[in-house]
């Protein structure tokens, strides 16, 4: 799936800007993955990054943008291609990356991306649109993941985890990769995998530990910045707590759904994509729809898992009596007539 997202992200970038060059395409994928990793703890498009002179490059993207393939017709630079910008001394510095031309062979399939992933692609493209390629490359050179490696070396993905200084630099450069949504997603996603793999049902102590974490998220919720999503977030919280008690195997799916909705709203609000891309009423409708969906999931969990009566209840006593009577009848029927009294 990650390879398909990489291909369709590249297709989308070329559709949005038919004159986009190779360096910008590679930086587009890099910054999408950098932001996504710092929100979700994993990359969206790439798997293998290599340290290159102009910045980190995803290996598969590097190959896809170098020559014609099943997805693009690629026109590579020729010997007499435009030589780029003038440098001191009156000579020209060749800029062959910007001489690449791309023609997509099919339209990008955006249905494979979640709402947050689509808005992330769009926001990075908007950010790059009016920036010179050299500036974008220079920004990518600021991070440890480029500084601490030599050209041609693989960059371990854990280097994508930015420290506080790097996150501040990214924010100052105009991109968003930090905040409450990062705290929730990096906290709840691995935790959800853990509880889904545990023995069911979870014991009371484990549930209480997870609920303490959920309580800390609510206490840290950044009102009024994300007030528009608050009711939907509380609905997700209710659904998650119900799921903990009744079906923890669904924890990863519910956590992913909640994180994606939260990241979508936060990204639209923080990057000021209203009214440029989303009108406020559209965002409100998204939040209302998410709230209804989470409430429906909570109701379904409760409906499919009715509470068990306490051991000393009349219902439990009647069940035990009925079971004993069935056993007694079965034993009586299995004995010979002579042995009956």
C-alpha cells in the first residue's frame, strides 16, 4: 500500500503542477513523510531514504522520477538543456533536476488516501508552490537526518523523529508537525496494538491504566484552538473506552480512525487552510459527521456486548439452576430403568 501511495502522491503533484521539477518532486515526498512520521510514528509514502547532495531522497521515488515507466513519461535533460542560474564569475551552474519533464499516464487515485493524508499532500504542495527549489533544498539540509550522513548512505527512519529545535525550525519554515495531535497519535497508536494483542478480556488494572492516559489527553486538549472538533473527540473517547471493556481487538482500527480525524482538523486549522481550501462550514460538517460515526460505533459496541448480570443476581441464579436441572435430566435418562428410583 505504501508503494501505491508513493506513486499516486507523485501523480497528484504532477497533475497539480505540470512544470514541477525532479528536485521539488523528491522534496515533496520527503516533507510529506517527515510531517507524517512526526504525527503518526511512521511514513506515508516512502520506506528507504538516501542522503543526496540536494537533500534526502526516497529511493523508489528517485527511480520513478529518473526515467519513463508505467506511471510517467519522463523527458530527461539533454546536453544542451537550459543550464540554470548564473554563479559568481559569469559562468552558469547546470541544474539538470529542473530540466526533467513529466507527463502522467493515468490520473492519481486519491481514494487510497485518508482525509488527513489528502490535506497533508495539498498543504505541502501549497507550501512549495512559490518557493525556489534551492530554498526548499536548503531547508531539508537543516535536519540531523541529512547532516549526520554522507552522500549515498541510507538514512534510518528513526532519524525522522525531530527534536524540539528541529520542530521549531520546521514550524518557522511554514510547515506543521507538532502539537496535541502528535501527542495523541504517538501515544495511542502503539498502545492500541498492545491491548489488541493482549489476552481478552483486559483486566481491570490494565483498563484503568489506559483510561488514565485517555484522561491525560482530555486534560491537555488545546481549547479553543481545536474547539470545533471537541465534541467529536469526546465521542471517540467514549467509543474507545467501551471498546476497551468489550472488544480490544478493534483498538488499532478505532485509534487510527480517531487520529486521522484529529490530524485532519488540526492540520486545516493550524496551516490556515480556511477559507483557501476548506470553508468553515465544510470543516464543521466533517466534525459533526465524525461525532455521529464515533457515537454509532460506541452504540454498536454496547449493543453487541450487553452487560453480564452480577454473580449474585437473580438472572445468574436462574441460569445456574437451569444448567443443574439439565445435567440432572441427562443423567437420569442415561441410567437403566432398573437403576431409577
